[in-house]
C-alpha cells in the first residue's frame, strides 16, 4: 500500500533518472528530514547518507547558519538579475571569495544554476574564445568514455554515458570521446591485458594524443575531464595519467576544462582537485559543494587567458540565466564557504578524516567478493566480484550492484551502485564514529550480498 504522499508522487510526479513505471508499483521512499550525516524517511528509518545527497552536502545537513543567511537575504533582496548593468552584494562577494580559493591564474567567475548549465556555459565560452582568437575551426571538444558532465543536451553530449546518448540522439556534433583511465575495468578484469596501473595510465592518456592527431589540432577546442570520475564509479586515474595528459596538452594549443562539480570545495582535502593533481585548468565548472546543496547554484571559474580574450575583445557575451548568481543561493554559498573555512573542514579532510576513512575502507578489500577498493579524499569505491583471482563479475548485467544497494539501504547505509561498483562520497563533516558505523554496515552488506549469491566460503 502506498501512502498518500507516495500516491500523489506516482500520479503526478515525473521523476528524473528513474523508471517511472516500475516506481509506480514500488512507490518512492519519502525523505522527511535530515541532520548531520543522517537522513530520515517517512517510515522512521534513519539512514547514514554516505553519498552526501548527490555528492553535494559537503557541510552536512541541518546547518542553521545557512538557513539564517537565506532568510535574511530573502527579506532584503529575494531576487534581482545580473544582466542589465546591475549586480548585488551576494554575487560580487561570492565571486571574489571563489577567486581567492581557486588556482592563482583563475580570477573570474560566471554564475549558473547548476553543473549542467556550467558545462553549457563552458561550451559557449570556449567556442567564442577561439572565434575571437581568429581560429574559428577550433570547435571540437574531446571528452572521455564514461565521463559525467551533466544532463542538458551539451552536458550529456560531453559526458560519455552510453545509456544517456541512447536517448535524444546524442552526442551532438563536435564532441569526441577517448579512453577512460579505469584500470580495474580495462585491465584487472581482462585475462588478455597485462599492464601495470602506471603503464595503463600512460596508454589511456595517449588515446587523447591519438585523437588529436586524427582530427587535427586546428579543429580541437578543448579537452574536458573530471579530475577523478564521480558518477562513472569513483575512478581515480593511475599516478601517470594526469602528468601524461599535461605533457600532451602542452604540445598542442588546446584548452583544459577540469570539471570540479564534485571534486571542488574540499572533497579531496584541497579546495579544488586541480590543486591536488597539480593541474592548470583554463576553465573550471563548479556546483554541488559550492552551496553544499542547500540551494541550487553553479558556475564556471575562468582562467586569465580565456577571460582576457572574452572580456577585452569580446564585447557583449550573449549568454546567461535568469537565476545566474541568484542572491539567496549566492548568499548561502558564501556562508557555506565561510563555514568550511572557519571550521577548518578542508584541512580536517586532508589531515584527519580522509586518512581515517581511507584506512578503514581499505579493510573491505579483504572481503571475498571485493575485487578492488580505491579512494581519494572523501570518495571511495569498491568492485563486486565472484572470484578475486579472475575478477569475474557476480551476475550478468551488473545485477549484483543493485542487490548490494538494497541490502545497504535495509542496513541504514546509503551506498550507490554504478554497475557492480559500490561508491561513497560522505559529508566532509562525518565523525570517526560515523565512519566506523559506515564500515560496519558496509561489511554486513557485503556479507549479505555474498550469502544471497551463495558465495560464502
Ligand atoms: C553532477 C555533475 C554535473 C551536473 O551538475 P547538475 O547540477 O546536476 O547539472 C556535472 N559534472 C559533474 C562532474 C557532476 O558530477
């Protein structure tokens, strides 16, 4: 039987990234409230949210300071646009604050309502940049298979998700995809490939150079990548990957777009993963942790080279959103960043809670159905396998991931399946005791998944 709310939802709510027909039978879980790292559903279940919502609630739930700032800003100026020679305090202050935290050569911020809009903005900025530079043939974007860059037409095209491309005739023209640095998938689980992670990292990176030579430097606008792939399954490139990408990009005049929508605002223990991986992006899309998800806001941090051309030579930039730099969202984002700073949350990630989380997550590698664990900062993943020797998968069509997720939810832990990869990205404020709870529940979940498939030795 569905509750009244579930029935309303079934009748009238067309839900994102869902099989709406299947859900009409099951009914959706109604999330009622949240506090700290926990969410509570309408049945009274308490769940440790090891995904921080959708990778975004970096500061944790229930921060009254953010509520107060939103309330005050709503009373003072709930809305005004930034198009017609106007600005307001939250947008100006937030832009300055973001620029102060970004790599030194990045000093301008363009605001959007989301990460997808940020990538649409990148697309237009980059193409405009090359036109203004007198190189109008440089229009093609190179991305990677299994990348995630959002769900608008441009976002999904830049992304490398086949199941998204299959709907809506994507990708659009002018987007190419190269190899992803996913060692477990491409090497560990294949008997006929024998490469070390370091060798594979170089090989994956070199697929970029092959593509550049194939379509010609004169046609390529930019390379876009997440520093580590998030939605693709917490894929952390081998140590050789980014240095080789940097070597290749320095040979050719191609812009680097580092999609920091997940990795920004402390998730790696630095403000941005570009600082962790020592990258020098020309553009950085941001969203998610920018406001810790309390209100929708995103943006593009623009490096000096691109900003100078667009601003000095460009005249009007004919792009923007009604809610670009929305004052309430911007005020909340600014306060969120101030709290991350004043409470030392990013330093705590680096020096305390990330080392602890990663040490404990590594214990799961010993489990009989875990082929690999990996992690960085406050993200981690593990691969479900039938046999640790061959890394053969448990069931066809990545069914084991869904089964594992269902056990996890029943145990009060939100882990997300990406195929047969189980991933986490908890709030940065998670305590040691809560990490212990997460690991205990993950172990129980793995035991139950093994038992379900009769894999108990
Ligand atoms: C979530 C995500 C996006 C899209 O952000 P939305 O706010 O959902 O539009 C873009 N890039 C990356 C890397 C993401 O994880």
